[in-house]
């Protein structure tokens, strides 16, 4: 299966047939830092991603900022 | 995982609320959190004109979207920071959003106002880019609101932004910053408009999910100057804590606001006056924005 990552945009191939949370763990991505997109939907960590699927892990973090 | 409200397949899990929602029920949850923030802090009323600071990112456009949908009278203000292609694209996102919804958008250029864009400010001041950028934003938003007669400026700061700022202030015990950290800052001077943060109850994950589900076309790429910023490092630390203990960020911020902030508030006594040069509010004779602008213009000669 294909995983689309951002900043910079790139694609990686990983083994499918697994839950989203396992894929995030493999890629060392904290679940709180990305939304997981499949097609035009968001999917939760317990959903299984099939071998032929593509998911996008879109980072949610914005900043930096000055402190006040 | 099923939606807590309707039992259908969930689109998002919110561990800190021990809940999951389908797309429709999540959008309603999100809007209710914004409504609660506005109500609890009396941020603004339906009879007031609200100036919404929009960067082109997910947070500010999500905020503007909710306010428009809820019938508030809003105008966007975009500050063009002059950060290469990033700023060109950010401005285009704001303009497209405003045009699609038929709402007014004001645009102000940092390069024109300060004398140079953010990359030049960074070079001249030899300080982290977020420093001059943040100073310019606060000044130009307030002045923009005053010039156009808006009583209040709403920004897209979310729970993660606020928790990271608080974390930074506590790490350095910035006694002047702690009392100013609030979802709503009242006008304490005729030339200082009210500043409010209606997204402070919502995490970055939630604002990103809202923007995606509402099909808002926002800039996903991060600011080229964000990498290495202290606030990003603080967010990463807090997210690790959140992973180990869901609700950690919420408890940190809300605990401060409810229990600790009043103590720091009592300690703050600041005399405000008008800048001898531009007339905007400052604590000294000449404001920090005028000093920055002088420095940038001198370097450009």
C-alpha cells in the first residue's frame, strides 16, 4: 500500500492489511499529529488499510510563533 | 469504531473526550465548541463587526467558515508576510475562500508597512524570524482593526497553540506573558481592540479534520521558517505527553486558565501610553513596531 506524506510531499510503500495505528507506529508518527485520509474520507486508527489502498498522513501542526 | 452519537462508522477519534464521531456529528461537535468559547468569554455579539485574521492555514479559515455559517458579520484580514512562494500561495487561498463565500477580505503587506518582508526583517534583526513576524502581526492587526472601525479581532489560535505558548512561558517563568494568556483579552486602552481566540477549545487535529471535512482549500505546507522554531519543539513535547496521557494538553491549558491565571493577573500592572511616533499603544515612548521599522529601513538604505 502507498502512504502519502507531506512537508515535503513524498510517497512510501508499506505492507498493507494492517490497522492505521500500526502503520503510524511503524513510521514513528504520533497519532495526534496527523489526520488520516483515504479517498475523500477520514479514517480512524482501528481501520484496516488494504494492500492496494493509498492513504495520506496530513500533518496538523502549524507554527512557529513568537511567544506572546 | 462507531460514532458516539449516531452509531455509524466514525471518521475521527477524540481520545481526550473518550469519544469518536462520524463526519456530520464531528462538524456539529466542532461548531458547538466554538459557540461555547464565544458564549463563555462573551467574545462578540451578532450585532458586532468581527475582523478575522486569516493566514490561509487550516485554523483561521476553519474559524472564518464557522463564523460565516453561524451568521456573524465578518471581514477577513490577511497579512502578506512576503515569505517567497509560501506567502503567494497563502494569500491566494484567502482570496479564493473569500470570493467563494462572498465575504470581504482586506490585505495588508508587511513589506510595505515595515519596510521589508519577513525574510529581510530576519536578516536585519538577526533574531528568529517568528519574533519580528509576530510583532508585526500583532501591531498590524490591531491598527487594521482600529482604522476600519472593528471593535474585535478574532484569531485562529487553537488549543495546541495556546498550550505550547503556556509551556514556553512557564519554562522561562515569563511573568509578563502569563496574565496575557487568555482566550479573550479585553480592550484596556481606546487604541487597543479586543482580541479573541474562539478555537482555543479545539486541538490542531480537530481544526485540520474540520477543514478537510468542510473541503476548505487551505495551505498544507508549513512556513519555511517554522522548522526549528521553539514553539514547534514545545508542541512535539506536548504531543508525546498527550499520546501517553490523553487530555494532557487540555488539562494543562484549562487548569491554568481556571486555577492559576487569576493569581498572575493580580501581579500585572502595566501603564499603557501612545507611541510618540505612530500613536499606537505601547509601554515605552516609541513602540517596538516603529523601532523594528526604523531598523529595517536603515538597513535598506
